[in-house]
C-alpha cells in the first residue's frame, strides 16, 4: 500500500518506497514501533547531508522548520539555518550587502525594515529571523517572515545595525557533486600534465646546455669537458624517467638539479686544477729556461796531443751565478757538437772552454762572469798527458754572483776574482 508522503518531502524526490525502507531501518535499530513523524524527520536529516548547494539547504531547512511548527515544536533554529544558508548562497554569488524586508511581519521586526548591512555582518549577527518576533504560523511558536534581499551597491549601509543573536547555528558541509569531482580531477590532471610538460622542457633545455658547455670545455680541459658531457647524458628526460623508477631520490626536481649542480662543480674543479697545473708547468719551464747567449770569439787552441777550443760569449740576461754557469755549459755543449777540428781522425773537439764575458766591450780583459770547461771524454784539459785524478773531469765550471753594470768601470773591477766553483765532475 502506497504511503502518503508530505508535500515537503515529495518536493525533494522522496518516494513511498524510500519512506518504507527508512521506517523499517529505524524500527529495526530501535526495536520499537516508529512514528511517521520520526521517519519524515530522519529523511529530512539525510537530505541535508546530501545537499549540493546552499540554495538547496535553504529550502530544506525552511521545510524542516514548517514541519516542526506543524508538530507544535519550536522551529526557530531551523529558520535560522535557512536564512544563514540564504546569506551564504548570496556570498557565493559575489554579493556584499543585504537589506532586511520585514513587510507583513510583527511590529518588532518592522523596526528593522529596509536596514542595509554588510553581508559579512549579517552572517555574524544573523538578525533575521528575529528572536523577538511575535508572528506565528501553525503553532504558538515564533515564525518570523522577515527575509534578506540583495541590496544595491548604491544603497548606503545603515548607521545603526541590529544586535547579534545569542546563538548562530552551524551548517553541515556541502557535498561535492560527481560532476564537480570529475571537474576537479580533470583540473588536477591538466595541472599535472602541465607540470610534466614544463619539467620535460626544462630538462631538455638544461641537459642540452650542459652538453654544449661540456663540448666547449673540451678545448680548455679535456678532463673537465669530458666529465660534463658524460654527466649531462643521464639528465635528458627519456633517460631520467627510467632512472627515477629505480632511484627514488631523483623524483623531486630540486634533487635532480642539485645532482646536476654537483657535476658542474666537479667540472669546474677539474678545470681549475688543469689551469693550475698548466700554470705551474709554464712557471717551471720559465724558471728552467736557459738565457740566450751571443758568441764573441771562437779560437782553436789545439796541441799535438789534444784538440782544444776557446770560446767567448756574452749573455746579458744571465744575472745569477746559476744562470751564468748554465748558459756557459749550454754554449760549451752546443759549440762542441757543432764545431769541427782539423784532426781528420778526431773531428770533434776533445776540450772546449767557454768564458762568459761581463760585456762585449770588456771581452778579453779578465772580467769573466763564468767559465765552463767541457771535456766529453772525461780527461779534462790535459787529456792523456796527465794521470792526476784532479785533472780527470768532464765538467769544470765556475761562476760569479757579482752584480755588474757593463757601462760602469768600477762595477767591472768588482767582478775580478769573484769566480767560485759551481760544478766539477
């Protein structure tokens, strides 16, 4: 048999079948006979938990208030919830001011007629429904018929606003519709896809830039350039996506770029070390370079027993005793290798003596800065004519550390007698 459903419930799509099922469920849990009014109220409560908008809540709470008033019960709380839902609906629609319309209500309510107040203040104070209203509907309980209307932007707010009521009830949260959920999901997917695209674009750009920098760096430091080229390859998106599956710490963008930054730092360190090594090498080469010399005189002083060559040179850039000795030794070796004696059986000179003169003008006057005697056979100046061990040497080198000014006679005089043994072996 069909059950008569109140108009208030039929308006929200409740059927007789749902009413019966609800009644059976309540009776089973209560284990007693359930009143139809209790079933109707529970169905109303269920509807408020499924509301998708404040507009729907407004209608539900208004009908619940009517239902309670018909039962002779106080419905003021549900009148409040209905009006609060109305205000929240207006707020969602972008309204900022409301006006109270108390036409046809009690005398105490008509005092608030046409009051304009901020919507935020109306939500906070909730002056309508008026708790002091004398109007009624089905019972002797208060039934306030005042309502909120949207105020025009040009309407000025009333200087004196009604006082706040003691208790402003809370409303149940709205339920998101499937459509909204799908929309949110679509938005999240679109946002995720956008982030993925941006991440891939940035990944390609940075990895390509790193690769190009590495290739350019190869010309300055092969080690640093090679490291940067190799380091850039895993950061190309196709490879990085595979790595992210096996290495969880690469899932976050900042961790990936941090790892790439480490590669840059290592390449920079290698570049600096390479540059430092090259500088040290160049410095060492500069320090070890033998100053150039100029040959002033080559004189053959050979005897019947030994071929000898005497050479005079100048080397203005040789300023230290060490450099002077080295330039004299270098000249001795080079000249000995390049000069040919008159002896067809022994064309190379057996003994070469090189004197480093203080200047071209003073050559041959005893102002020697270094003297290098070179006997490749290790028999010294005398050769086979002397068996004295002191005369058996390959090198006999002396040099001076005296400072000299070639144009100053006194300076030249100070050179005499300053030769000291540098090498004898």
